[in-house]
């Protein structure tokens, strides 16, 4: 797959440099050296998936940015809500927006809902998959938390895994590849939750499974009060997740590799977490290079 000038420039920025794009046979025509509003939104709120999205075909990239923005809004539903009930209301708002787009009704006036409506009506994003992503986030609004490791794994598969499936379908993946992408997405979701334990505690939240905490003699309340107490639980869950992530080989078609690339970051994060190492809040050059190399090679 050739890369346009705009994509090469964005990769240069993500890698912290300004190297000029390399000319390739079959390179697509140069595009304007500006990000769309949705591209800028995705880069600001989900830089990991934004970097991965740069390896999507140009004609699908804006829809991937839309999906990233939608996923961010779902993730914010609980974060921005004072109570679980308000979070559920926010999630229902997005369900209604998707349902209205699928029914051909006018778009809602919102910076993300408008482009989401356009992507749905153009047949680029599957409404059922989008609804399932919203459903998955209800687990975050449960006041008693996530009870078991099995429920925790199901949550990761449905939320981050659902994102990967929706992205893969948009990019032309099908059949067993989608199932592999779901597991890859779940691994990325697991790593994200584990590395965000302290940040979630700062919001008065804990998404670690209650049975894992109990086995370590902990409660969610204790983790919220002192996130460092969860270190053994995080290391155990990361170790299990790493073994599964290292065994995954999604093998998406070349045009769908962007949907699999978060697995590269998941492996690196889980390896650090399993060893008890802290993960910096911003990506280092090594992480960004690893994604870039995998994207250029067309495999995760």
C-alpha cells in the first residue's frame, strides 16, 4: 500500500521528527497538510489509535477517525458523569443517535454525532456494532464494579474488542480475522485499564475484577484510596494477558492492518506491567516506532 504525503507527514510528527516523506512507486496523490476536525479530535483524545489509523487506506481514514471519536464519547459517559444513572443516560443518547442515523432521520447537532450519522448512512459503520460498543460500556456504570475475571474479560472483548471488530469490518476484514481482531482489541483494552488504575482511582473508580482483588486481600475501595496496593493484581492480570497477546496472530488483509496495530502496543504495555514497571503517560519513541514498523510491514 502506498502512502500519501499527508500520511507521511503525520507519521513524521508522531515519531517526533519532520523527515520528508519517501517517494514510493504507486504513491497516492499528495493531500492537504492539515488534519480534519475529526482527525485532530482523534489525535488529541486517543493518540494510540490515531497513530494506528494512519495506516488505514486514505478513503477509509476519516471513518476510522469517526469511530475513534465515537468510542471516546462512550468512554467519557461514566468519566464525565456524577452518578452511574447519568452515565447510562449519556450512553442512551448515543444509542439513540445511532438508531436515528440507521433509520434515515436527520443528524443530531454535535461535533461527533454529525460525522457518525454520515458514516452510518454511507454504509461505512455498522449500526449494530456501534450499539454493541455502547452496551459494553454499561459495565462501567455498575456501582458494585466488575465482579469476576470472566466478566472483566467479557467487558474487554465487548468494548475495546468491539472497537477492533468494527474497525476491521470497515477496512474489509471478515470471518475468522474479525474474531482474532476482537481478541487483539481486548488485549489492548486490558492493558489500557491496568495502566490507568491510578487515574481511575483519582476519579473514584476501580475497574479491576472484584474476585482478583479479593484473592489479594483487597477491595475496590482500598485500591481507590491507594492504587499502589493493586500492583500484585495488575502484574498477575498483565502476565496472563501477555501470554494470550503474544499468541495472537490476527493476519488481517493489508488494507485492514490498522485495526490490528493496537496489539503491538498491548504487548509492550502488558510486558511492562507484568514486570511491575510504570508506563509513562505519553508514548515514547520506541512504542511509536514499533507501531510504525508493524504498519509498514503490514502485520501486527
